[in-house]
C-alpha cells in the first residue's frame, strides 16, 4: 500500500500594519510606479514590536489545526522554517510546540531561506512515507522587516512579514506526489544575511539582507524553469495536468516566466505578492492557504509549488490536494 502525505489543514497570518510603496518612497529614492512595474508589489505587512516568529507561527498553526479538526497533541513532528528565529536556540519550533500545548512532537527549525516551504514539505513527506511520523506540522514564519536595511532601495522594497502553516497526515489517498529540492552553496555573495554575532569579522557587516538583484533574477528564472521540467518528468505528467501554480512570491516577472514555461494562463497562478511582498519561506504556504480558503484550490486538483532562495536553494512539490 502506498502511503501519501496528505494536506489536512492550512493556516496563515499577516500582521496588521501595512507599509505601502508610497510609504517607502518617502524614505528612499524610489516610486510606487518603479516598484510595481519591476516587482508586482504594492504593499507589505510589518510585524508589531511585540510580535515574533513564534507568536505569528502560533496563530497560523492554530488555524491549520482547526481546519484539520485534530488535537494539537496529535502532531508528532513540527518543522519551522525561518530566517528570523526568536532565538539562536531554543528553536522556534520548540517554542511553537510549547505555545500549542503539544507534549509529544519532535520539533526543529530548518534554514533554506525562501525555499524553506518546499524543503519543509520534502522533509515532512519523507517522514510520513517512511512511517517515522504520522501527522506533521510545517510552518514558515518570517519577520523580514527586522533584517531589511531600510536605507537600501534595492532590497527594502521587496520583503514583508507573515507566517503560514500546513498540516500533513499519512493517508492512503493521494497527497504529495513528489518533492524535489536542491542546493548550490556557491552563491553567498549574490544574496545573504550575515549573523553579526557569530561572524569572525565583527566590523564587516550588519545583520541585513544584501543582494545583487539583477544576477539573482537571472539565476532564479533559469533554475525555476528546470525544476518545472524535473517535476513533470518525475511524474510522467504533461503541463496540462497542473491545475494551479503556487510560486514563491519574489517578483511577478519571475513568476510570469515560470507560468509561460508551463503554458499556463496567469488565472491559474496564485499571486499574493501585490499585497504581501516577499515573505520568504512563508510565501508559498501563505499563497496556498489563501487559495484553499477562497475556494480556488479544490480537493482532487493538482498543484505545483515552487521556490527559490539564498544559498542558492530551490525546489518544488507536486500535490494532489
Ligand atoms: N527604485 C528606483 N530605482 C531603483 C530601485 C528602486 N527601488 N532599485 C534599483 N534601482 C535602480 C538601480 O540603481 C539601477 O539604476 P542604474 O541603471 O542607474 O544603475 C536600475 O534601477 C536598474 O537596477 P537593476 O538592479 O538592474 O533593476 P532590476 O530591473 O533588476 O530590478 C529587482 C531590481 C531587485 C527588483 C530585481 O532584480 C529582482 O526582483 N531580483 C530578484 C530578487 C529576488 O527574487 N530576490 C529574492 C530571491 S528569493
């Protein structure tokens, strides 16, 4: 009997405060027109001072638990992906476990930058398929606004804050059909966020995101094209079998290139970046949750999730919802 990891619930959280392109153009030399035309972004949510990755993760996770109609103690693995953990340790996943009142799960964080969603999905799927776990909670929780240099117009226009959760459970019914994840550690200088406390050269850099946007853009378009081919080939599927594309929300031009490769109309692409910006590892899960809750993604449909991030890391997941 084939065991699948089936999506049984999703949740999402966006902080209340919103920063628009107009707000940003008051502090750096940019404009709403430039940002929207080059990225597709209009606004992003910004966490309040008293919010943390674990507090946002808790809200998203509780929504997913409610949607799945399970008890928090049914969860036996919790994976949190974040570039802005509450602490270096304990992990944000351990803090989340405590916030949920769960006493039984194994909990740990992963770091794959913006690809954290598909990396978490891959790990969850492997645990479920091997029988090592039955019910797995994955969460992406990011407070990008705290690691963005608000004087750098090349990066501060892109990122936003948010958290999203997905619950997966062992099932005989089809669920995750395949996952594909990759890393190439040769690109640190194109996109990174240093940890100033642990760096050997304390004077070198602040703990802010730095990026060579143009070069990242080119690698991202090329790489995401290849991951689409890899996913279709692995499943012996034609492009036409995919109902929805749920991409990482980094740039509308990168997303349009992937949709074109799939010969998909933009109507079949779940887009949240206009309202949310790039929420790093939360973005794919936030978009998935949005389209489930507004009724676009229906049970039985085939959904392709893909992401690309610092490292570089990249990957995809094909899900029969
Ligand atoms: N407002 C106005 N002008 C800006 C600007 C801004 N916010 N940011 C950069 N510019 C300027 C540059 O200084 C440059 O000016 P110059 O020609 O006088 O030197 C010009 O615009 C073009 O810069 P470039 O970096 O080539 O722009 P771009 O079209 O590549 O757009 C990004 C910049 C960041 C929007 C785009 O490269 C991008 O989205 N890259 C991918 C980022 C990404 O996906 N990162 C996350 C991966 S998970």
